[in-house]
C-alpha cells in the first residue's frame, strides 16, 4: 500500500496522495504503528461510523474489508 502511494507521489509531486484510515473499532496499537512509522498514511484514533458520512474525513471514500461490520440484509 505505501509503495503504491510513494510511487504515485514521486510521479505527481505537486498533487501528493495521502491515505486516511478509519474504523468503527480502531485498534490502538495498529493506529499507533501507522501514525508513527508511515508518513503517507494517517489512521484516525477515534471511532468513525461509515454509515454517518458527516463524521468521516473529507475526500474520496472506499470501503475495504468492511462488510463484516454490516448485518446480512
């Protein structure tokens, strides 16, 4: 993931890409690991409910591995 972002940013230095991760139940140790070691990625420490968009960070949104949070219907 970070290799793709770094490659993109090297090709497009005037419009750098930064990834913001969120979760309904953020894992504190994972949050800390990303926020202290990966410059291109920020992991929001507070819970963010993807069903409440006004609480989500601004920008393009994509849901990856999120369906385990949703009821079957």
